[in-house]
C-alpha cells in the first residue's frame, strides 16, 4: 500500500544513435490508476526521423471480464 512517484531513466542505442528513455510512474493517494509517462530524448547530437517505440505490457488482460486493448500512437517532438 502506498502512493508516490517512481522515475526510471536509462539509455539505448539504435543504429548508432543514442536515446535516453525516462519512465515516470505516478500514483496519487486517492487514485485508482497509475499514470505512466515516457519521455524519449535524442542524445546523439544528430537528427533522427521515423522513431517508433512500443510502450505497454505483453498483455493487459485482467481476470475474465475484459479484453486486451492495443493502440497505435505517434510520438511528437516537444521542446521546452
């Protein structure tokens, strides 16, 4: 039992390009869900395009009353 925020940061290399992956898991004191935010930062110093990163679990099926949901999405570049 508990609530709070966990931040996990790591790096990956794809085709010689370095990326930082930052996962933030937040659970509010009275929340019934965990909010997960993923930030991908290009650390390679050169432009990259067509980035695809799959996020999620192997199977989000819970008990016998629901069905797995799989959604495709796009990553958008944001700058501070």
